[in-house]
C-alpha cells in the first residue's frame, strides 16, 4: 500500500513539474513573441521617422530653390551662394535658425539622423548623403561637375525630377552606431556627405567598405529621396542586382539610370 502511495506521489510530483515547465515554456514563448513584436513595431516607427526626415529635407531643398533660384550645391562658391554643405544650406528651412550656433554646439539635429542608428546625443553628424563619381563626365545633382548648381527646370529637362536621386543613406557599420565619428561626416562639413558611385544599396553590416556605401539599418529597404521630393523605399535585393555602374548616380542622362519602381 505504501509503495502504491509513493508511486502516486511521484507521479503527481512529476506531473506538476511537467505542468510548471510547460507553463514556463508558454510564458517564455509569449514573451519572445511580444519582444519580437515590440522590436518590429519600433523599427517600423523608426523607418517612418526616417522617411519623414528625407521628405522634410526634400521640401527644404525645394524651398531653398524657391528662395535663391537653384538647389543646394556641395561645391562651395560664394558667387552663387553655395556654402559647400547641403545640410548647412537647408538648415534654416528645417527650423535650425542659428546655423553657426548649431554647428559649434556639438548637438545633433534629428532631421539629419536616422533613428534606427542614432539619437541626437551623438552630436552634429549626418546619416544621409548623395552619390557621386570622380569621373569628370558625370554630374550629380548636389555636386555638379562644373560647380554650377542645378535648377529644378534643368532636372526636368534631363531625366525628370521623379527619376533624379537626391539623397539616400550613407553606409554605417552597426558597431559604429554609438560611435559615429569613424563612419560619418558632420552635417555642416563642406562636401562631406558623398558616397562613391558604384556602390549597391545594402543592409548595414560590419563589412561595409571604408570608402562608403549606400546602406540602411531598415530591413530590406533603403529610403531614398528624389528630385520631386518624394521618398521611395528602394528594395535592397532588387537594387543590389543592378549593374552598379549604371544605377548609382544622382542624375543624369550619362549615368543611364534604370526605371524606378
């Protein structure tokens, strides 16, 4: 009788232990799914902010154009009013009213920072840049070969504003997210926001070339600003499959840009 009772107790204990383990497993699973949902939700929100940053910069560039008659130009030339920094040129149009003070303060400007990488605590750095080539026969919208700023009418007469790239993400290694000094230029540096032609759109990773890449922290897409101020989420897989020598200019008819989705 005692042996039967002992076995019964053992069965009850084992059953209880199994039940507890099962409950813990369910709780862990639910917590993991909840964490995954929170992470995805946070990233979705960050991407919306990032897209809005680019859209705000696009509107600021158009407003700058309306004010002075041409787009910002990273070739510094006091005769045409270009400072040599697109971020500096449009600063007052994104509510940075004292550009000099902002440049010297060391404080970050949220409009120029991708929230999936940095907060404004990182300092005055810029996550966004334009593509360029050292080949003199090619132009880019923000760094024209002859130093003369582009106008929107000029873009309309070339590839059209809808098909002309203005800005995208400058590549950044995840290990540099909290220490951007090694990978990013300050937003007010003259001519410091370019990415070499020939780089495909990539996901941020540790193997990014030091010379720069078009890369973003957002899963599978790189938000990109076009000349008409619309922002498109460019698919990394599709763009990486393109011929890099044809796809990565900001403009123009010489680069042979493919049709944009």
